[in-house]
C-alpha cells in the first residue's frame, strides 16, 4: 500500500498577523500533485489540521474543497485525526458525510470504543489493501479508562500503552489474518527523537520545533506502540524525525514554518510504500515555502547593519523578519529602526528583547519596559516569579519554582492564545 503521511497543517494560522491563506492553498495544490504523482492510495493527516478550535471560514472552506478534490484521484482513502489545537467536536460534526465519501475522521476519542477507530482501506477496485487505526490527540480524562489496575508505571506511559494495545488488538481482529499492513496514528510528544541528543528526553521542546508540551502527559516512549503496527504516523512535532531510531514510527513534521525557531528546519511530507511485516520504504519530499522567514539577532548596531544589507539584496520570496536585539535600558528600538525600515522590501513582523543576561525584577516596570510584547513568554514568567517573591535577581528558590511550573504557565498561555485567535 502506498500512503502519504502529513500533519500539523495549522490551517488558519496567522503567525504575527501574517495572512497565510495563499500559502496554505499553494501547499494543498502541491500536495494533491504529489499524491497523484506517487500513486498514493491513502492520505494520513495526523492532527492539528486547524490552528485554533474555531478556525476562520476561509480555512474551513479550503479544507473541505481540498478533500473533495481528491475524490477523483488514485487516493481512495483519507484518514484524519484531531490534534491538540483542533476542536474534536468541529472535526467530527460532518462525520456521517465524510464516512459516505470514505473519509475516516476521528476528531476526538471521547467515549468511542477502540473498534470504532479501526477501518479497512481499499483500492480503486474495492480490494482491501490495509487497516487504519486512527488515534487522535488524547486528553488525560480520556486516557483514564486505559489505566491498568495497580499499575506503578508513569500515568502517561501506562495509559498510552493500554490504549494502543487495545487499538492494535481491534485492528488485528479486523485484519483477520490477511497479508495487509496496519497503519496507526497519534498526536503526542514522543521521547528519543532523531536529531536530538541521546540524553535529552524532550524537556526543551522549543529548541526542536515544538511550541511546548501540552498538559502533564510528558514524553511517550516508542515501546507503547505494539511491534505489530507496520507504520505509526505521528503529529505534534513540527520537524521530520524518527522515534528512537525506529523506521516504523515517524513524525512527518509540519509542511509550514510555524515559528521563527523553525526557519532553519526543512519541512516535508512522507511518501511511504508499505507491506505487512517489512520495513517501510520512506521518501521525504520537501515542501515548497511561500514565504521566506528570517531571524536577525545581535546588538542594536548589528541589527541595523543586517537590515540595511537585506534592503540592498531583496529576497525572491516575500520576506518576513523577526528582530531579536540585546536589551539596552532606556533605548527605544522602534525609533531606531523606523528610518531603516522605511521603504524596505521586507516586513519586520516581530521584535523581541534578549534579556537573558539582564533579567531582574526591576526590569518589569513601566519606566524600563517599552512593551511586554518584546519579551518571550518564559521571560515574562521568570519576571513574575521574581516580582512576586520580592527578589531582584535569580536565586535557587526562584529557579526551582520556574522549572517546576513553567510547563503549566505555557499551557495557560497556549489556551489563552487559542481562545483569542478563535474569537478573532
């Protein structure tokens, strides 16, 4: 069976208020061409189809038009699952219609039985060529029913193990001994990703194309996926990677740049030729980029010099720039950059102050803080802790609280951002 694995489209995304509708449309047109060119019988999209729980109408229309455009191609099976950015209810609402079009949608797990997650995949002649085991992003409450009694294993590991074991058993029943592969999905944060240091269990997610770990589910080992799965198509990580050097368990990554920390990361879809019990033949196909994103950093003098160089060498694609400048008290970055940016053939869409070496609670004041938007979320949290504890410099107690509660703060930030984007 031939399939295309992709994920983390984040349709409706408007990073720094950039209109990305044309960019998304370009990708979907390109993706359809690759599906036809490869002869894919199945398309798997592993979560975060939309960027917010209430995506804008143009993004929804584009999504449905793309699905409809595949009906007359070689791709007779589409498997879609929800991610942490998606509204499971919104994705599942047209499920009966999608089922009639042979499009499998699992927006959320909810009270679904594991038998409802598995489905036969057929070719153009109606022959069964594979089994899908479509598992979406699973929330903590939904996982509780898969926790073995008296288990002492980490909650996330034992419940995910229970979930995927049950799903695999259901898929095996449906396979009924036939010589066809089983493809599972997931939207989670796995440990031991290729390209990450061996001793890094994924605590520094932002350095690896991830916004943050969502909730308290932590990182998931590859051992939770039964060996009998012939391929596990994952989403949630924005770069292309294998899990624990296992060629059957992979992230396709996002086709788009979704943050300036991802500008140097190549983005792909995965084209996979799959047979039962064999190593998958995987081809990484780099996605075209509509925009060019660039982060310019250094002292303010360095920033001015680099921006002037960009003015004299216009980019072939629309260029979006983030400025990360070394903080200098009392210096207004907007006033300094205004003459440099006049008539520039690029847009500076973000300005951030680098205060890593100069963070004190005194910095958190109207007199010295030009705009809270120039601070990273982690820096804001650090300053809040220092301010609340009445200290002016970092100490061991503040660092301990910072390490312990940062993930919760980042979760709240993401939820607020999602709500604000949805209301927009």
